[in-house]
C-alpha cells in the first residue's frame, strides 16, 4: 500500500475555537481526520483540542495565530512543514464583520477584516493547494455567506469580502476540475454564534428572527464538501433568497437589504 492509502488524513480549520468552525472540527474528527486548529485564542483552542483528542482518539495540533496579521499564513505553513504534517482538507472559516455606515466605521477594523476574510483565505489556499495537487486529491471549504449574492448597505465591506470568497471559490473549482482537488463555498445565512456580537449588529432586523444554529450549518456544509458540491446554501429560505436576487433589479435588492440591516429599534425620521 502506498503512503496516500495508509496515512491518516488531516484537516486544517481556521476560526476553530467557536461557531461553525468548532462544529466543523467535531465533524472532521468524527470522520477520522487528524486536525490542525487555528484561532486567535490559545487557551480556548487548547481546551477544544484536548476535548477532541479524548473523544475521538485523533491527533490535534493547536496553532494560535491572528489571521489579520499578514505573516500568519506563512508561519502556519512553515510550522506544519517542520512537523511533516500534510493537509488533505483546508477549511477557511475564520472571518468577522463590522456594522454601520461606511463613512463612520473604523478603517483599521475593516482592513483587518479584509485581511482575514479574503487575503489570508487566498494565501492559505495558495500554500496548501500545491501539495494537494501533488497528492492528486484534496478538499477546500471556503466559508462565504448569503451576503455574497448582493450588496450590503450598513455592512458594505463585509458583503464585498464574501462576494470575493464566492467568486474565487467558483473560479478555482473550475480550474481544478479533474485534478482530484475539489473546492466548496459554504454560503450560510445568519447563524447563531459570536459573530453578531463582535460585529455589534445584535439589534439588526437581519438577526432578530429565527436563525440557523452553527451545528446545523456545519453539518450541511460538511456533507456538501464530501459530496464535492461547489456551492452550498443551507436552508430553503436562504436558497430562495439567493435565487431571487437574479431576477430582481439591483437597486431594489440594495434597498431591501438596507431595510433588513437596519436596527429593530431605529426611529424613522
């Protein structure tokens, strides 16, 4: 038997300390993958790593890195090379948002968001893709969003970053067709996690109703990845919303999204 048949596969998951990333870590562990978990919070990351090791009997490597720092992807890649860890599945899950009028939001936070949501995702994909192609197999899961399908007033930069992730993923999936490496873009709608709190958008109409939980979204995304789907949109409502954008004038779509993004308690002038 060759090395590819005998070696246990390894999945690298960014943003693994909470939400969808944490739930995906459990699914990969349950599927027999060793794990490399990346997140900013080292104590939380190590706690999750120990729990998954104990429950699933796998190897888990915790790498505490802030992906808003441009050097982080190279540092992660170098560290894994030194440990002779090959990555068979790359999950670019790390991401965050800012909320508010673009003229008033913090530029530093938005530049960091672009670094995490787009640049580090692209950088990590470039670094690990070559090994996957050499092996003749691999899986890449990029977490986009239903935000990718239309402009997003009050979260203008965030929506634009997710449009990039979706476009990049679809194009790369086409380039890699027949190579043994697949690319999947997971496009969830609003999901119960710490995302809304960090973005300071807890009072937005968009997240005020019933929204999906991270475990459900992760399960749908994992299944779609294993089935080699290119775009996965969890939930019929989200699928219909993404489809309807194609048949609605862009200015209408933008106005509708603006209304959905407004705070519930906003007083009309």
